């Protein structure tokens, strides 16, 4: 994170990250099964238009269109040899939009999962994954990223590999995981587990948190868990989906609204987040609502889980009655088990 960015964060107390890249590229013609990263060279003006939408909404940070830009994910599109090239192009497109803005806008180089299972659960070693992430990270740096943003991770092994690969560039690193299985990642990691592991690594990120998942409520709960574990100086990131996708009128639409996400942003701030944005389903109007909701907002007392549920709605695994029982000392509900699946942000 650049000195200018840290100075702005210290002055204002928070920064607003952008919304969804994938959602907004689909609205510009991307089709299911296409690689968004190829658009950095095939249709850079459309990628730039997404970045510009977020800048116009007031976002301070824009993430590059490189979420699936590692060699393992690109192999699905026979583009495994283009990881460096596509990452550099992604950062260059974002850099051009940021530099043209009338105020400071910072470029975060997005680094998502490989889509592979890492040892001991799969064949890919941490070292092999780290090398792939390092190649992608070098391209992002060459293209002009201010810092690197590891996101949507589920396993301790993969977040470790991604942080290692990104940190080899010498740029600061942010790391977020996705907690979508009863307060855990699909590999069973809790926010407390994630924070403890990340803090033990040789290259420690300058910010940690939660992104994606199942909507605003779950994300705010994860942020709260991070804040209760981390020290007071830890920069916590909150980047929630705008609800969940539902198939309506021949297309997937997200159930969240700008109003809901404005409430979420203030609650995330109350919970301890200092970098707040949107993930899947979040477009310009959603991000504008978040920007306006946080402008001049003074954080209140840290909320309890029951406060979050009452404000944003029940989680997929806890309602008001169950949370009230747990806060009163009752037994916590059992964690639901789900099979690992591939992810794509946006």
C-alpha cells in the first residue's frame, strides 16, 4: 500500500474499494465460459469502462481484471503461457483510469485462487502455486499496480502460497478469504484461524479481511470475527456480495439493493473494517450508495451478531432466535458441510 494511500486512510479513517468486475463485464457482453482476463487485450475499453464506473461512484481503490489470471486458471482457456502478459495488461488498463481521475485512486492487483486443491488435499504444492502467483504478480507490478490484493481464498495453504508469490515483488499485499459455510471457508477455516495463520507468515499482509460469500450479513459477521481476534491497529477489509444471485427474467440477478449495501457499509465500519467495498453483484449505483453512506459517518459501538442480523437479515445458517440463544449461552448450531467448488469473483 503506497504511502499516499496510507496517509489518506489515516486522515479519513476508511477507504472505499470497488465492486464486482465479473458482474459488470457480463453486462458489457462477456459470456459464460469466457475468460475475463482476455478482455484486457481484446476489449480493454470495456474493462476500462467498468473501472471508470467505480471511479465515478467515488471509489478510492480499483481492483484489476486479473482475478483468474494465474497459469492454472488460464489453462482452462489454453492461455496458461499468457499469465504475465494478461496481468500486465490488466494493471495497465486500471492504471490509465486511475491516473486520469481528478483525485487519488489506487490500483490493487487482483490475485484469485488457482482453482486447484493444494497439498495435502490435492496434487498442487504450496511452492508450485506460489511460483504461479509470483508470475502473475510480476505482471501486475509491471503494469502499474500500487499493491497486490489476494482475494477469495479458502484454504490456509493457498492463501499462504498467494501471499508468498505476491510478496516476492516487494509490493505490499492485502489478503481476504471467503467465509460462506456457517462462518467458515469451504475448507473449514474460521476468521480466527485465518488471522492466526496469516500473522505467522514471513511476509505479513498490511490488511486482511473477508470478501465474496453469501451476502452482506455473513460478510459483516466475518468482519466482526476478524476484529475480535486482530489487534486494534490491524486494517480489516470488508467486501461483500450484493445479496445472492437468483435466476429471474432469463438472467441471474442479485437480491441486494443499494440501500441494503449502504446499511452494510456502516455496520462493517462499526464492526471494525477500514477498507469497505462490494463484491459479486455490486455495480456503480451500489458503490455510490456505499460511498455516500460512509461520507462523514462516525463509527458506533461494535455490533453484536444479533444487531447485524436484525439490520441486514438472517444468515443462511442463523436467524435471530438462534443467535439470541447462542448469545445467551445456548449451544451453537452445527456447521453445515459443503463440497469444495471452483469460484470466480464477480
